[in-house]
DNA sequence: ATGGCGCGCGCAGCGCGA
C-alpha cells in the first residue's frame, strides 16, 4: 500500500503533472492540498479515467483538499468539530478500514498575527479531533501540508528561521502533541539526517540551492507504522516546468 | 531593508503563500 501527499498549488494548473505522477507511481492514495477550485469545477472525470476515485472539499481561489484513492471513500468528514469555519482544509475518509486524514494546516503568515492565532487554534481543534479518530480507527494516517518544520534538521538555515512562522515553538509543540497521541513521522522512521525538504521557495533559486523546509508530512498510527517499509520525498516534480513549490511525499506499507 | 516567484482574480495590480 502506497500513500502520498502533495500540495499542488492549484489543481487546475497542475492536473497534467498529477495525472503523470499517478501513472508513474501508482499510489493507492494521493492526498492533495491547495486545489484552489470549487467542487463544481473539480476535474473528477479526468481523475476517474486515470483509475482513481475522488473525494474533495474545495472552495474558490484558496485552500481546498482532495483525496484520490483506488478504493472509494466512506465515512467522509469535512469539518473539524467545534467551529463554523469556511476554509476548506480537512478531508477525512475511510477505505477498507484505513482512515485517511488529509489536512492543509494554515500557514500562519507571521508569529503573533491573527492568522498565526488561527493556525494554533486550528491545531488545537485538530488535536481533539485526532484523539477521537484514533480511538475509532487503529489504522490511521494523518498527512498533508502541515506548514510546520518539526525540528531544526528540517530547515535549511535554522538560525535564519529561528522563532519564525513554520518553526516557532508553539507550532512545534502542537506538532509534537499530535505525535504524542500515538503517531509516527513516517519519514523519520528511515532517515535521521538533514537536507531533506518538501518545499522550496520559487524565488532566489531556492530549489537549485536546496534551500528548503520539510513541512509536508505523513504521520502513521502505531498499527500502520509497524507496517511502514519506506518513506521518500520525490523531488522530481519540483524540476518540471511550472512546478508546484511543494513536492510529493510517499510512504509504503506492507 | 525590500523583494525576489507563482497563483487567482480579472484585466491592473494586489492578496496570499511559506
């Protein structure tokens, strides 16, 4: 079983790359973030032709998540409990007993801004939701664009980023809180070193210089982590013409 | 110190991302 996540920064623009990547890697699941299109404009026919079912939770212009899968979804949830939030950032689905929580966690813009407070509040609500979900679904994956670099080894220049959004202590503590509920960072099951990133700024030749951050994650419950045999970041799509600034992360389970 | 790129919207230039 292969499970992947990719922030595509507009599915309209990136659809050809997504279809090519599906054909090449043949994952069982692909969680997309920043689809940036309303549900009525979701390219369902093209993706079904490629052999995937689609669950999607989108809006115009901003945000939007979708989960592509070989097995159709049941038990779909599109809202975190406890808030009436118009931003489409969550999609929870079940596929033959495997629970997939696809998230586009808020960016936060700047520490102490309103958007930063919204991010921390969103993470609090995710923590509560995840706790309940783990009781119901032992085989669970929480994956997506977390907009958090969990540790300094996930940052190309930790000194420059110290205390800034994506690296601040409250964000990192919230990330650790998710792990403490019983999740494992799949990438760190296999690789303890630095220089492995999932996002690079479009500017300053950041990709060429490997000036990136590891902010896209696949977190697996105990039951699935025991079966995890690989987790890799595929940087090849970042080399394409008109790339997303994020690149896919994929985990394999026996 | 600032913006640097790419996207959406919509037709100019701005908000946003990270």
